[in-house]
C-alpha cells in the first residue's frame, strides 16, 4: 500500500492499514486518523483533511504529508488550514 492510499482507499470501521511507517485508523464511518510512527499527523473527517502536526519536520514527515495531499487532491476532498491541536 502507498501512503496516498491511506486517504483514497476504503477502510472498515475499527481497522488499521499500513503504508511503510505510516498508518490509517478508521475510527468510525466518517473519521480517520493518519499516524507516522507514534505521531498523529492528520485527520480525515467527512471528506475534510486537516493536518494536525508537523511531526519532527523530517524529510519523511514532509514527503509523507505531500503524498497524503496527493490522495486528498485525487479524491477531491477539502483541505482545512493546519491545526496544531495535539
């Protein structure tokens, strides 16, 4: 699985899928969390993508977020402004 697939693929509620060191957890029908190692990086809720962390600002963090955004664009989801809630 590719990192952008964490956005584009259907995931059953309660399931986790992995792409390298990234994973997506489908919380319920409308809410998905995207993690890189132990850092919550983004959430997808009702077709709205919101980055919630920059992680350690490493190259792998930046590349992974870029790939997630590719998935957001592919699906036509709305990207909300960065929110450092966590």
